[in-house]
C-alpha cells in the first residue's frame, strides 16, 4: 500500500483532496492517564493545586483539536463542526479515561483532530497533577472509531 503523504520521488506533500466528495465525518480517539490512587483523589475531591483538572483538560483538548493543522505539518485545516472531550475518573486504573469526538462535513477525515484532542487533554491532566506525581503514564492513545468518506467505517476491535 502506498503512503498518501509522499509523492513519486518520496518527498512529503499535502494530499490533494479536491476531488474527494464532501461527506459527514466523525472520529473518536481515546487515551488514559494512569496514576496513583492518592493522585486521583486530588482530581475527584477537587483539591488539586492548580484547580479543576478535568475542566481545564477538557478545554485544552477542544482547543487542540481546532489547532491540529498548525501542529501536524501535512494536516488540512478543517471546518470542525463539533468537538467533545470527556474525561472520566476511573478508580480501577486508577486514573482518568479520556474520549475525544470530532465531527466535520468535508473532504477529509478528522482522526488527527480527535487524536490531538485526546493527547493534549491527557498532557494537561499530567501538567496539572505533576506536582503530586511525576510517575503518571499517558497510555492507550488510539483511534477507536472513524466514519465517513471513501474508506467508510472503522471501529477498533470490530
């Protein structure tokens, strides 16, 4: 399979999507931040030194999705129609589970925007809690759903 971001000479280039159909597209990505139970307690009790960890991380993820084309060199700037970032404390990890959903109507997908949103939300959780625990781990960043466009639907594990 040929990689689309390289031309015939092997040079990186932005993919020409002008001939692609405009369709509704959605992507969902996930990540998790694993930490000690005591660190998670700072999140759930609202006593983290820097404030509302989940609220700030949610906003950071939304902002990051909107800036993906500025961060990833060959991404197209897209008219994003929706970004939702959900952060859920999970005592079984222990840690925070993050899900980012991005929608657009356009000529290319939003997988990179969803991955960027989930990643930056996770990085923000780390930043806000690093004074309490530097050993936290960001794990499992991946696309779990992508739908729309020529390649159709992808679901992780399906």
